[in-house]
C-alpha cells in the first residue's frame, strides 16, 4: 500500500489529467495551432515598436514679433500656467522670431492622452484671458500636440515625374494623396517638391504716397472685400430663406477692382497702386530621384497598424491610378519602402524556427532515436504559435524587438521538452514501465524542477522590464516576449509532450519498411509540389514538405547508421571517460583542492570586475557635460 501511495505522489496532477484526457488535449493542440497561424498572418508588422513619449508640445505662431516679445507675451505666461499641472517632470521652451515651442515632460504614471488633456485645459484658461495677444483680429491659438515616432516616419515615398509643369505634377500627387488618405491604415500623406500657390500684391510705394494710401488701407480693403457673410433672412409666401452676400474672389484679377479709398467721389482702386500676381510660395521642400526633380509623397501610417498591409494597399492604389487615371508617359515610382525589410525579418524568424527544428531533431536522434526526437522538435513550432497567439491577444505587433525575443527564446524552449522526453525514455528503458506509467511518473519527477528552471530564467530578464524612460518602453518588450515563449514551452512540455509520449513513445528504434517510405515520401512530394507551384505566398510550406520527404531518405540510408554507431560506441566511450574523471576528482586530496580553487577563481573574478569598473569611471569623457 505504501508503495502505491509513493507512486501516486510522484505524479504531477496536471500532466496526469492531460494523459487521461488525451482527446481534449488533441483538440487544444489543433485550436492553438489554428489561432497561432491566424495571429501570424494578422498581427501588424512594423520595423520598431511604437513608443509613446510622455511629452506634450505647445506651439504658437505670432507673426511680426521678435523673440523677446514672443517670450514675454506667449512663452512665459504659458509656462507659469503649466507649472501647476500635476505629474510634470520638466518644462522647456524655445522662443524665436514669430514662433514659440514649449515641451512639457510628464512622468510615466500618467497616460499620454490624459496629460494632453490637462495641458489643453490650462492653455484654454490662459487664452481666454483679456490680456492674451491677438493677430488679425483673432486671438493667437496655441497648438497642443504629441509626437509618435511611428506616425512621423514615412513607410514609403511615391515619386511623380514627367514632361509636365510642377503644378500639373502636383495635381496628380493630390489625387493620390486623397485616395491614400482614405485608407484606415494611413494617418496622412505629405507632398514635397511642390509649393502651394499664393497671391502676391506688389505695392508701388510712390503711387501709395501720391494717393495718400496706407498699408492698413490695402489690408483692410482685401479683408473686407474677400469675404462671404450672412445678410439675415427673407420671408416671402410663408417661407423663410437665408440671404448670403458672396464676396470671395474666384481669380486673382478680381482684386484689381477692389476699392482701397474713396474721397469726394474719387475712388482709388488696388490696380492704381499695386500689381497682382499668382505664384508659388517660397520653396521650403526639395525632392529628388536620381538627381532629377520630382514631386514626392511621404506616406505615414497610423500607430499600431499593419505596415505590410498598408504598403500593399498603397501600391495597389498607385497601380490602378497609373492604369486608369494618369497619362502613359507619367512616371510614378515607389521608393524607400520599409515593408520588404519587415517581411524579411519575419521570414528570417520562420527560417530559424524550421532550421532549429531540423537541428534539434538531428541532435536528439543520436541520443533517443528518430521517433522520440520528433516529440521535442514538435515543441518548437507549437511553442512559437502559442506565443504568437498570446502576443497578438496582448496587442503587440511583429517588430524587431518581438522577433529578437522569439529568436532568442528559440534556443531555450527545447530544454523542457528534452528533460520530459529523456526522463520518460529512461523509465521505459531501465525500469520497464509502460508508456502511460512512465509518462505519469517521469513528468511527476521533473515537473517542479523544470517549472523552477523556467521561472529563474524569466527572472533574469525582469530587470530589463524595470528600465525607466523611453528606453524602458523599448526594452520591456524583450522580457515580455521571452516570458511568453518560455511559459508556452513549459505548457507544451507538461500538457502536449506528456500526451504524445504516453501514446507514441518507444524504446526500440525499428527500421521503417522501404515500401512505407516510398509511399509516404511520394504522397508528400506530390503535395509539396502542388503547394509550391499553386500556393502563392504559402509556397514555403511546399518547400518544407519536400525537404521533409528528402530527409526521410537521408535518415534511412545515412543518419540512422550514424546514430546507432554513436549510441553504441561514441556515447559509451564518453560516459566511461566522464566516470573515470569524476572518480579521480573525488579521491584523496583532490576534492579540497577543487573547492579552494573554485573560491579563488570567484574572488579573482570579483577583483577583475572591480578593477574594470574603476578604470571605466576614471576614463576621460570625449564630450564632457
């Protein structure tokens, strides 16, 4: 009775439950596999994670004033008002001619939207005061905004060139701008290399003096004449109609007939003292492609949106516009597209996963046999798909940091599976237990050690998640990704691997009949070729199936013989050599020497670390503060 109780106590309840309910586990495997693949294809892709600075910016434009006046009338009153806002860490400002910019930095305990609202409330109170400066009859309105780097960096550029005037090229660009900005993934499209038009009123100062006309007369005349206003209501036949006086000009030439001044029946028109021209504004942006001037569109996506999907939709819009709307001799090209880089990073992750599975299976095959090595190899894609499912549910995107964390975790996630499979294999081989008994007992013996091992590995990366500031927001993704990956591998080892080894593990490495290999590889080859040529973006799966079929033959004629030789000769030699060295180290005076030497090496390491730290502190700075 005590022997039975001891055996039961060694079982791990969760893994035993999984073994007893294998159908549920199979359904769960399929569900996680489906959700993981779905997350892989639907997760937004971008180069870098979206980092939201806890900084709010206030810009104010006050034309015609010096930097001192802007600081006195705009910057200082706003700074004084913003000092009372809670959670503020630092306020910095820059005042220059006609312009003021204030940066308010908040601590990390407040959301950016809430901080922005606080700043807006204070600014509105200050602007509502009677002493706030005005320009052209209206109060100067500060602009409160935040900056998101992912929304400010263009994901691609569209260059428009051809034998057309710049104004015509700009019209083509504005058409694309309107079409692209209708996409939900796109925040805005900026046009470079083409300036907006403006009406220039070139005043003859001598004619003004002769006509006794001032600049204010000209400005007020244009302001009063170029306006559409309401003139009340007109009631007739029991109907009320709105009356509007339309005074906005449709062409620059209409300004010539504006009356500037009228005295004693003599009217002075604008054309009497000035010339009107319709021209481009001063050039502020330049765009070049291979040294030639072009009109360029900067396409910027919204934060958290899929960069690859956005780039594909923009490319489709450009293709349709070239086909249906633009002339044939107009050249429209897409440059600086960031999506291929992101796609390449994701493809590298997939390649690393596949290559990792192959290497793990080959290495474990030399120790456990081909069939048992498959159990550990199964844990790699399953853990990855489960991790993608969890990261997608948490709202993360496939970016550089997430991919780096997944690749880093690739080498760690097989550890739990190796321990599980090897211990179950040992119990079946040495103690003669059945698959189910060995699975329950074997996982019960190592469940808590692998849980503790996973927890300690995750704990080593926790300090990265505690890094403050913007760098902390950037680096916290790494420990989160690693924690998800290692947690997924632990889940797969305890639940999925336990069921698989309890059903399919064997200690005999039987040779597969040649007829079975021919039949299996033929079916795989046909399926792989069809997927490769007809699968489109999924043709990589066809390549993987063909590679697996080839590896069946490689294993049958090459790897199996090498694995058997390794297990019967090389492994035995290594085990005997290690046993001899261990016995030698534990006899006589050698254990004391080893202990003392270990502590001595530890002390030397601490001293060396201290010396390096002191040397680093004493080094002179290239850029002193």
